[in-house]
C-alpha cells in the first residue's frame, strides 16, 4: 500500500524508517548481487524458485509478502543458506538457540578487537504498520475493527513502514540441536516450479488489454513510451519461454505506473542516476511480482549494462535503496491490485491475492 504524506509545511515523507546501519545492510546486499551479475559466469536466477517462500519460523512459517519475499529470497541465494526461514533475536533465544560464531578458512573463530567472537549480522525486515486516529486519539487495529461502519469512516488512517532485524536459521545452531527437523526443512521436493506454466490472469492482462495502458507487439525491443502511454513488446514467439515473457512484460508494466504513482522516471536520460533508479525500480518490481505469483525470475542480459550505474548510485547515496524499495512497494501493490481485479472478474468466488507487506 502506498504511504501518504503530511499536508503540512514540512512535507515529511512517511516511508522506510531505517537507521544508517540498516541502510548499509540493503546497500551491501545489492552491491553483492550486482557484483555477481557483472560476472560473465552469472547463471543464477534473480529470484530462485524455492520449495517455500521466506517466512518467520516462530510464527508457524508465516510467509513474508511483497518486497520482504523478494529481498530475503535474494539474500538466501547470495548467502547460500539452505532454508529461507528467519527468526528475531528474541525468538531464537526463546527457542534456546544461539547464533553461530564466524570462522576463518581453517575453522578458527574470528575475534573482534575486544577479543569477543564475531557473529554474522542480521538483516532488516520491513512491515507496514497501521496508524489510526479516531476523534484525535490514536487507536489500535482491534479498536478500529470494533467501531461501526459510520465511525470507521470518521477515522484518519495511514500506513508507515518500519524495519527490524532477523536472522536466518542457518546463522544459528538449529541444525545441531534439531537435526531431524533440519533435514525435514531442507529436503527439496522433486518438482518446484513447472516451467512453461501459463498464468491465466496475466494472459488476460497482457494479451487481452486488461492492463492500464495499451500493450502492442512487434519489433525487436521492449519499452514503455510515457508520451504515448503505450508498452511495446516483441512478438511473444520471440521470447524463450513464458518466464521471460512475463518478467519482461511486468518490467514494462512497472514503468507504466510511474505517472499515476508520481514517480520520476529519470528524464535526464540514459546513464543518469534517475534513469538507473527507474530501471532498478522496474527490475525489482518485476522480480517481486514474479516471486509472489510463483514465476521464476531470470535476469535479462540487457540489464547488465545498468549494473555500474546502480552500484555507483548505491555508493553515493545511502538513501538510494530505501527510496527505491519504497517505489517498488507501491508499484508492486499497484500491479497486484489490478491482478486481483482481473482475477475477481474471471473467478468471482476466489479470494484476492494478499497485498505486499
């Protein structure tokens, strides 16, 4: 859900509330991914299909949604963790678990300057938190639900994002303490993602004019034209499978949300920070949507050309990643809302897709 802005003179943005250390975590993750992408031997999917989505283990494996799903999946791929399950420090302590000490190539424990062992750090997870006011008094969601419909209409409600640290199970001694459970959690099924399976809702959105703007086919490139408000894609037969077709189409669909979501597309042109930022937003949005819909995301070769621009922008501006992720959250929700609308029209009795959180 898009965050709102104050109407006062300060125009303070209600977005990610992260400190410099948390921002550095995001920047480190992305620069690591970009370094791998630039490698000529890069073959790993941008979002690796997994036997389960990233989830909080203590909350009955409740899966993360939206940008958390994408970021934690990417983190697991980069770190090589065997399971996408996470815990807060309090949760792992309550379970009697301890963090693993970092070791060098010889297996020796790495010590900090003060002689204490070094532990691998956590990663910030973000959550949309409701802020609800009724008659100038802040109330809880439970209190809001207890109000009648007329009273709810009088409430002022907006959502803000907060971040808190979590650790992967692989960073703890879970494997040593619960070996049978670990084997069960890390056992991969024979089949995870059926390549070539078509999504009937996306088919209708892309092929039958159910997106917010026209999508035309032909030519040898994919792009969105803001002046015409039109998406142009090569003929479907030119794509090497449905995965690449969907991910490319969603990338351009993400670009086409810029006007309605009040996002600067980078009018300075190719190579500028604004241009790189918009490409980053579209690429992450496509990855996030594909991840939530169960579509493997493969990195398009053409985007490797943007790697250096992204890395430089991340290095120069610590707020680059939080700002990008905020835009990705909005674009992802926009696409998934439209997906729900089309899905509901096709299947009136089906429940809607859960929004990114």
